[in-house]
C-alpha cells in the first residue's frame, strides 16, 4: 500500500466532496438527473409557497440576463389568466432549468432551486448520500488523533450539510468542524486557500487539502497548503506529468499521521 506521510505541522484536513469523499457517479447519475426528472412535479406541488416563488423570480431574472445567449429560454411573468397560463409558465421554468443544466451552468438561480429540491428529497428520505467506504472511518480516526476536518466544495454550504446530514452512514455532520463554498472564493484561485486558513485561524502550511482536481491542487500549493490528489474510480485521468508532480492516494486509509505513531 502507498503511504502518504502527513507533514508534522498539519493540524487541519480540508476535503473536497465530488470525486474525493463521494463518487462522481452519485452526483452525475443520481443528484442531477433527479432535478430534471422531478422539477415539473416539484414546481406544481410547491408553486404557491413563498420559497418556490422566490426561486422562480430569480430564474426569471437570470433568463432576462441570458436573453442574448443562443438557445436561451425566457420565463414569462404571470398575468393572472388561469390554469393554462400557469402550466405554460411552469413548462418555461422546466425548459429553462434543463437548458441551464445541459450547459453545466452554475448560476445562483439554478443552484438555489436545485438546493431546495434536494432538501425536500433528502428530508423525505427519497435520497441518501453515498461515500467511498474508506471515508467515514478515516475521518473518525483523524479526529481521534486531534485533527480538525473541514469541507471545501463548489456546492453551497447548505447543500453540503444536506449531503452529510442524510447519508447511507446516517447524519455525520458532527465529524466536520466547518464548511466552505465559493463564497470564500473559487477553488482554482490560491487566494481562496489563504482566506480559509485565515478563517480557521491557522497558517496555510497547517492544512492538508485532498482533491481529485489538479487545478485546485495547484492553486492550494501556490498558497502554501499541503496537497494530495485523490485517485478514485470514475475520476478524470491524470497526465504523466500530473502523476509525477503530485502526491497521489487512492484511499484515505493511505494517509499516515505522525501524531498517531
């Protein structure tokens, strides 16, 4: 087994989610298809609720900004003309959401609706997050060894808490000291990692960041963060250069903490 010796100064482990703790297939084959398959029914069920109306208004504003884009789908405003009009508006929202998702867009409007839909699905028990089997035992062990463990993902903090609160392992939120999303900055910008260190109250070289994306690894390294690139089934392949440039692990169990020696 490959062993990655964690440098002695590391007191914080920062984790990416997709492709690191959770299979990309779960996100790609379960989370996102759920939105496309259920968005129409969700809108029809929740249409009168204030949260749903806020989501639709935000999507409508986004659609206005997108009007110049090829294939953009406008969302008409309601003029109070009964059931047929309502169904047309709902269909426009559905088409707009599917269009944005087909382009893999990350607009706030889209993420907000997705977050609310996932929340309803997780809370109702229709969906549970899957983790790689080495993840939860390793995180428990790190904590026993005195490490702090944080999450940094492009998914919102709210969405992260849903994932870790409703999993096949139960609610494991208590295993994490905190969560960061792109509000602190994008994952491919080194400044984001300095801000995270600042927020935790440590120096960047006290952090070990685990990610499957080498652009993120490179940005973190530039900020002085220690990095290991996680190689998992279903993740994007690495070039020969990337394989030699980074420390690689295929399981969290390959991390060797000097403190536990």
